[in-house]
C-alpha cells in the first residue's frame, strides 16, 4: 500500500496569520486506539465532568490532532429528523423543540458552521466534494415509546427504528444522516451519540439525541435566539453529532489516535463556546460549540478544549467571507514536473472576491498567482506551502494554507499540460 501523507489546512481569520512550520502528519495504520465501534458501541457525547479524558496525552498538544485513518468521510449531505416518543406533537415538544430543530437543520445548509469541516474534506478521499451543502429533507414522527436508558449498549435499537420509520413512510434509506430525537430523558451523562448500521443491505448513518431538559447537556449551552434550554441543548448536540458523522461516519476516518474513537472533531471542543451565538444561513441563531481544527492547533491560534491543545475554533461569523480549495483526487500530493491545478471557492462576505495564491518552497515554477485557479509545477520532490487568501468587496479576508507534497511518481490530478 503506498504511503499516504495527510497534509494540513490552516484557516486564518482576519489576517491574524502565522507562518507555521508544518510537517505532514502520516496516519499510522498500527496505532492502538479505543475504537468503541469495534465493541458494537456508538460514539458517545458525554456531559462535562463525566467519562472524559483527564490529561493531555503524552506527546503534547499535536497528539490531539485528528488523523485520517483509512475509512471514508461522508458521501451524502442531507439530514432527516425522526421524532420518537409519545410527547412529540404536543407542546413544548412541537412548539419549541420541533420547530427549532427544523430551523436548525434548514439553517445549517450553506452555513459558515460547516466551513471548518472543509479542512477535513479537501483530501483525496472516497467522497464527493463537500461545499457546505447539507440539505434538510424531511421529518417523521413515531409516537411509540422509546426504550429507557441511553441505548449505548444497544445502538441497533435506534438503527432498527430508523429503518422501520423509513419503511413505513416508503422512503429509500441511506440518503441522509438520520437524526433521532427521543423523549427519553438523559439518564446520566450521555447527551447523544452517533453510530452506523444498515437497513437491509443499505448502509445508514444515524444519531440519537436524548431529551436533555434539566440536564447539563443543555444547561451548559449558551441560551440564545429565544430558545428553551432543552432546545438549546438539542441544537448543540445535533451540531456536535453531525460534524462527527460527516468527518468520521464509520469511526474509521478522522479522530485523534491518542484519544481513540472518543476524540472526534466535536469531542475535542465539547462544551467549548467561543462564539456567543452562531447565526445560520436562514438567520436562525443558536449556541453551537467550537469544532477542532488541526491547523489552528498546530499554528497555535485556536482555543483549548476539554483535553487541552489550541485547536478549538468557533464558526466564522455568518457575514464573514470564507473560502476553501478543491482539486482532486488528492490535492495534497503533486507529481514532480507536472502541472497541477487547484481551484478556490468563496462564500459569505460580499462578492466579488479576489484571490491571491502564494507557493513557498524551492524549485517551483510559479510562486504567486491570482484568480480562482492556481497552477504549479515543481522541479524537485519537496514539500511546499500553498497559501490562498480570498478578499471580498469590503476588504474582509480569509486565508488557508496547505502543505503540498511533491512526489516523483504519478499521482492524482496533475497533468502534463496546464
Ligand atoms: Zn462526539
């Protein structure tokens, strides 16, 4: 199997730019980790001060970074809500929670909250190109009484519920992240979890959110937007689980090996809020936790999470320009002496956008460029740094930096002609 280097994306807001000296992180195939899924257990979001990791792992802050294991990131970008329990359909479950969850799921689509996920999507992975699209499909209600407890020992119970509800409504499974909202109260410290399974032979990804009224899962979330505490907790847990389902759907893609399967993008910043509120694409406002950025951690411009480090980042403000780079199948490996093309995209802020590229390294044909695409040709097998800065019509800026590994064997998307 060829060695695959995972390179890194840095998101620098407002020009507060460092020039970090990054080495590529090579995912190890023989790390020892606590893969909860291997035991048939889902990935769990705990309330603070419960079953969390106490100390920074040996190896320092960088050992917290998410590493790409060999699994895929998500390949579908849609959500479906399933309301499970007898109280759904009566207030406040309908008037507050259900309308609020609908607003959350609609507003996440195209929101800057999803921007940080792009750091983990611009790799040569078996996935479609994620461009902040997360379409809300529909919701279903099942008034049967869900089992008591958090179901972490029997996640298939929830998977079967998803399959049954879809079947009863003649809906083809597998086209969305299925978010199951239970009327069962948080029984202890488990706020929610995500897991995967199948309906027949069709793989599905699903999450289970418990009723978190009167629990720390909700009371520790900033209460904004006029929402109840219970809805605020559900929204934060939903965002937490969705970010993990997208970057680590089968507990085999992005997680910190030092923390095992409980070190995913949201866990490393669990109950860490550095934005007082997050405004979504439909104007809905929620208190949503930070997400982990490897590059913020490595460059040291992020915030500490419950396990330490400096990788926690709030969502960029909804009005702020954001950008991402695509180019595949593997935009981080370039072939020696071939032309490689990267493409920039920008959103939010105010169009038109201008694009500035800079490549820093030895034996490069081009070192700067403008426009949404950039072509590079390297004459030596080195790593170089590729920086994109997007400026909107009002002068707001957003920058990303990548480390590109130039190898001497043919890879990916590079071509002999620009
Ligand atoms: Zn989690």
